[in-house]
C-alpha cells in the first residue's frame, strides 16, 4: 500500500541533494569569484527550498499518530531538526533572492546567505542522521510483511502436498 511514509522516502532525497549541490556551487562561486556559480546556486536553492517544504509536509504526515515511547521521541527529534533545516534553507533562498533580483550585491548579504546555507547543510546532516536512526534503529516505515508471505506460501505448499 502507498502511504505518506513511502511518499516521504521518495521525496526527501531531492532537497537533500539540492542543498548539498547548492552549497558546493556557492563555495565554488566564492573561490572563483564568478557570478555564474552564485546564480546556479540560487536556482538550485529555490528548488531545494520548495522540495524541503514538500518533504517536511510529507514527513509530518508520515509521523502522525506515532507519539510516545522511544519511537515517538526519535520522530520528534527528527521533525525538530527537519523544521530547523527547512527554515535555514528558506532563509538562505530569501537572502539569495534579495541579492539576485534586487541587485543588492553587498558583501554582508553574500556572507549571510553562505552562513545560512552552511547551516542548512549541517541541518541536512543532522536530520538525515536522525532519519536513518528512525529506519535502522526503530524500523519506522519498515514493512514486515515478507515473513508472513513466506509462511503463507509454505502453508499453501503443504496444503497442496496433502491433496496428492
């Protein structure tokens, strides 16, 4: 069955990759002093912010009803880290928007955007780590139906042999 957990798992990797690649291009832009890399970073960051919003919403839906216990605590930590990462990504995109479209090429704005984007990268790392803990430590979103299918197939085979 297709659930919010499946949707979240399919979507979440795009903003992760986009934040990291956007940061890479921003860093190359600072080192090379070429505006091209800053522009590419800006457009990637806009996509990353949009993807982060969708990812957060699907993750929030996937975690509905899982309060309490160690799983609930882990989901809450992951959700808080995701929210911080979301706001850092949006803030970096807004500052880059100001730089690109209002032609405010002030050094302090560029540094602010870079620091916000660096924070988003750190947030992605933290949120990803906590998301990995949800899956690999708490088995959140893991369907355990394979064992039942094997049992039912085995029972079916036994029933067929009994009829021989």
